[in-house]
């Protein structure tokens, strides 16, 4: 019962304040958030609930009633659901990319369109990969002349059937894979009555378009193979209709404002549904025609035309990726470490990772399936486009490692100089015995400042899309990767090592993701470090790929807003305390509060990535204008605590460092940010064995600075003794 009084009830007092704490992506337990051994749930459910201490005194040292909102199980929850996210990771990343669009309207529309086309391409690649296993490897090779390892060389008598019948029967595997995607994409957390982003109608349209495109691609694989023995009226007509359906899917996504604008919603919905129905009918007709065509099939090592279709899908995604990178890099304006990501470059980088991961997983699946079944013996390996894709994946991974190392070295001097200046300012009279400790602090600050160089790293990595385009083009020429060695003057063994390395890298990535999915659910420590990917990736709703995991923010944010409204009606005020990603959820919840509630609310954020990361990665949404609106809605009863040692959180409006010029006195945002020295001292206090730790991005509810901020904000709430 979000927003209700809770199953245990709350004391109807109006003279106190509730401190509502919201954790970050670490998914801490209520006892940890509240600092109490015993807690009880007062609202919500097991996935997302509000908790209070079950001890006699449920207040903090300042007399404020403590309450915690735990949302950590909303993005994951069960092992099955978490593992589903592992397999949907490329789709999830392509969906995140569309929210990284730049602020420029023209560029934003272009980025959104290209991201949606890339998402559609990922669905097509998924179908092509599954069809490669079912149709090319099993139906054509294993049940044909290749004779794979048992039991795939017989499969309940299918080996005695005509080729067309084998293909028609095993084409049910890609269809089942599409149905599985449809079911996984339909799973979502318990929805709120009023979601944050009203995108479910858009998801329905995208889902119909993606299913239609998937079926059309499968039809093309079957029909192109059948036409290799000669065209007939039926195959020609069906092939033309399949191409028309696929072009219609592309057109629906490419038409400006057709799928996502309210004015065109009815037209887009009808068009998407009609396309889906047409694709389903076309698939049935294709299966019937292929199964009943008794003509002889051509003799070839692989399914006729399959390699060309796979190459075309891989080439089109590279072209789209290059266009996307060009759109965000071509914008006018200053390009700097802090400004470059605000131009939407994050969309190109995340899309490149999604495309690279999807291509590598598809190629790795072909390789591993071929090794398992023995279906590629004597044919030189899987289809040629997959071999080039694996080589490109290996080159991208190697280039990414080199880029990170190079930028780390190039920025090291500047980062350490700035860190040394920060440490000298914080500890101007450090005693000699604290020299080692001081060096640790300098290293922590220098490492945290590497975040400032992510823009340069992203700009460089976006250019690497040309590598994938080049390998895709080479794959269409019919040349083998080993021939590349002759062109560049390298031994062929070097290219073979790259192919082998790419295969092993894909296997390592898959195993890592699977292990991460399991341990992120079962182990709190692992989730704190690896589960961040799931929490951040599933924060955004599905505006590009309908089979991505559903957004948990559509439940968490309205649930928070309802609870705040309920608490404000029973208490003097509500102090909202959000750590890390929790500060983002609270900021969005504040925007949903009615005016009579906002007057009784204050906001405390700490370790917040709102400006340092989110405003740069999502400049069209979580920008300074949005954050100023949050400040105005709470009457600027807002304090933000940040540390120089924190690689994630930072200041929101002004750094307010010692020595910085003071902000404009007329700007209320100038008093929001408070820098917290970290650590508090270099040496251990009398009676302590160890000096205070470097806190970095860890929460600090027990820190003196946090408690001082709580007292300050409580005093600003209406009805306080001081106000």
C-alpha cells in the first residue's frame, strides 16, 4: 500500500519530522540504512518497502523519526529475472542510449531515430543468430551432408525429410525465440497508478514493430535460400512482401514523431498492429511454401544466402552507428572534458557497446554451437561475417584497454597536481608521521578525478565505430580475415590469434555476465560493485527497445511521492535524504508533489551523481534547469554534501571549495552545496587505533557534517522553533 499508513500504523503526530532515507544502487538492507539492528516494514512490499526501527526509540540523536525506503529488489528481485537481464543486456544498453540524446532539438530527434533503428537491428541480429543455429547449422548442415555429432544428426527422423520440410520445422526455433523475447519484455515490476513516464503505449507500438521485423527477417532467410534453386511466382511474391514489411517497420521508426508523439499515437498504433498481423500471416505462408516445395535444393556448404543476410545486418548496424557518432560529434560548440558528454556523445558510446556486445554474442554463439555439434568441419568455420565480427570485437576490446591506459597516463599529472593542491588545502600543517596517510588521500582524490576525463575517453571511443564498419565491409567482399594479414604485412597467425582471442573473450563475457547475474542477487558485496549496471540500466523506461527490462522508476518514484504525501499529512515535515542514485529518485519524486506538500519538505542529498554524471550523460532530461526546478519547489530547503574523494558524486550547482570565488549572492542555488573534507583527519584520535577512513562514495549518515545538515534543514521546515 504505497502512500498508506502501513500495516503497523504510524503515530498521528504533527509536531515531529520524519527523516526518509533512500539508498543508492548498493541495495543496502533497512537495518544498515537506519543504523538499527531491528526494523519493521510499515508500507510497500518485499520488492520496494518502507521500514522503521522496531526498537522502543525510533528516532535519531536529534529527535527526528527515521524511515528508510528500500527499492533494491525492484530492478532484479529473483534469480530468473536477473538472469533474463543478462541476456537482454544489449537491448537494455540500446534503450539507455536513446535517453542520452543532446539538448538540441534537431540533433535529439536524429539521435532518437538512429537509436531506435539500431535497437530494431539488434532484434534482427538476434533472429539471424538463432536462425543460423537452427536453419544453417542443424537443418542444412547437420541433417544434410555434414553429419554432426549425435543426436543432432537424426533428430527424430528429420534427417530423412525433404530439405524444405526440415527448414520449415526448425524455423519454429527462431519463432519461439521471438516469443520468448516477447514474454521477457512483457515482465515488469508492479506498476504505479501514475507512472513517471507515460511510455507504455509507445512500448506496445515498438513491440509490434519489432515482432513484425523479426518475422520478416526470418521469412527473408527462408525465401532467399529457396530462390537459390530458381524463382517461382510464390517465392518472388512472398519475398517482395517480406521486404515491404521490413521497410514498413523501418519507416515507422524513421518517420519523425510518428511513434512517440501523442498527436500521431492512434495512427502509429494502428499501423504497427497492421504490420504485425501482416508479418504473422506472411510467415505462415512462407513456412507452407517452403515445406511444400519439392524441387531440388542447390548443393552448398551452408544455407544459401544466409551469410549475405547476416553480413547485411551487421553492416547496417555499423552504418547506423557511424551515422549516430557523426550526428553527436558534428554539433557546433566547445569540446572539452566536461562539455563533450553534454552533446549526447554518451548515446554513441553506449550504442557502440550494445552493438559490439550483440555482434560478439551472435558470433560467439555460432562458433560455440559449431564446435559443440561439429557442423563446420571442413567448411573453414562459421559464416564469414561472424568471423570478421569476432575480429572486430577483439580489436575493440584491445583498443578500449589501450585507450583507458593512455588517458590514465596522460591525465595522471594533472589529476595528481590537483589532488595534491586539495590535500594541501585540507591539511596545511600535516605532521611528518602523517606523510604516508597524506599520500593515500592524494591518490584517492586523483582517482576520483578520473571521472572528469570520461568525456575525452568517450569521444575517442566513438571514433572506433569506423573499425567495425571497415570489418563489415571487408566481410561483404568475400575475403577471409587471414587475408588482412597479407595487406598490413602481419603473419596470418596474428589474425588467427585475434579470432581465437575474440572467441575466448566472448566466452569470458558470457560467463562473467551469468555469474554477475547470480551473485548480484545472492551476494550484497558483489551487487554493490556489479549490480550497479542493472540498477542504472533499468532506471529508464523502454523508449527504444521494447524487449529491454522494464523500468523500476515507474513504480519507485510514484511510490516515494505517495509516501511523502502521506507522511506530510501526519507530521510537521518530511526531510528527504537520498544517497547516490537515491538522490535522483527523490528529485523526481519532488517534481510530483502538490504545492501544499512541498512547503513541508526539505531535501538532503549526498554522494549525488546528479550533476557530475547524470547531467552530462542525460543532458536533455536531468539538466541544470530540472535541478533548479527541484530547488524552487522545495523553497531551496536543499543541501548537497560531497567529497573530493568521491568518484561518483559531486557538487550540483557550485563546488564551494576553499579559495573558489563565492557564488552570486542573489542565486539561492549558491548555498546548496557543502564540501565535506575527507578524511576528517590524517591521524587517529586519542583512544583510537586507526585514523578516520577515506569515505569516498560511501554513505555518511553518522558523519558530523550529515547530522549538522539534518539540523539545519529541520530548522527551516515550517513550525520549527527557530523558524
